[in-house]
C-alpha cells in the first residue's frame, strides 16, 4: 500500500465552482500535511500546510485534516481559471520533517 | 528575492553519458533538497543537505548518482553513467526551516 494516495483526475469544473481535492494516507505518524500547486513546466509551490488535525483557511483555500480517517482535503471556493494546475498533497515521512512523500497530483482545469 | 534556480532546464543525452545538474538555492537557505519525478510516478525524495553536509541520502537510487554542495551554496547532481531509467524531472528545493520547502522549476532529463 502506498503511503499517500491521490486521485490523478483530471478534474474539470466551471468558473466559480467549489473544488474538493483529496488524499488518503496510511502512516498514522504523519503530523504535517501540505498542499502544493504546480503549474505546467514549473516547480511545485507550497500553498498551505496544517499541523495535526483540523482546518486551516487562507483566502479561497481551506485545508482540512481528519487523522482518524487518514484523509486530507483541499477546498477551493469561487474557483478561477488561474487555479488551473496540478495539486499535490505531501507529507514529511520517515520520522523527519523534511523528507516529503507526495501524492501523484490531481490535474484541475477551471473553465471560464 | 530570487527563487530557486536550476540549470539546465532540459537535457537530452545518450545512455552511458554523464550529465551534471545544478541548483542554486534561495540565498541564506541552509537546507537544500533534491527530488525526482519519473514519468507516471510521484515526486520522490533523493537527498538533503544542511549547508555543505549530506544529512540524508536515503533516496539516492544507486552509486551512479553523486550530489555535492561545495561551500554550502549551490549544489550539483551528477549522473554517471546515465541509464534509460534515469529519465525524469529533477527538482531542487531549499528552505530555512525544514517544513517550508521552495522548489525550483526542475531539470527535464531524457536519456536515449
């Protein structure tokens, strides 16, 4: 079983829609949960991260962690065409805070 | 402030040749990481430097890969001799803390 599972999509939504992106993980020792956004031909860019369980909001983005279900989500409200990108979840693994284990990424397209 | 830069952006070489990838981290970042994404797979951790010291090279695939970080500034990743399975995108990242990693745009390596 992979440590981090993420549906690669693709996901296509109309502008203004609420987008839900999800990952599951198997290692209950994970403490930090990151979401990266990657535009085509660019490197991953850290969007936000949460520590342990709960929600974290930043503008139109909300990250949610449910440690009991080993399930994390990223919600995007009022999605814009500029949000079209690949979204990757990542967690530090191997007992470190730096060795990121990534999901495969979900390709999102927001149509105007 | 300049971000993480990587050179070259693309490299096409033949099997058996040598290739050297370069990464310039954000100024002042002691932590430097290399990751790799092979087509169809997740981004995988290769190694971690703190200044000029290798802290963790547990993700390096084999001894054909050699990473250095002379003087604790830029880093190079040499593949010698290159094999077909080394093709992929090589990302470098840097950070001040361990959690907030800033990624470069990557070097796309194709081994023919």
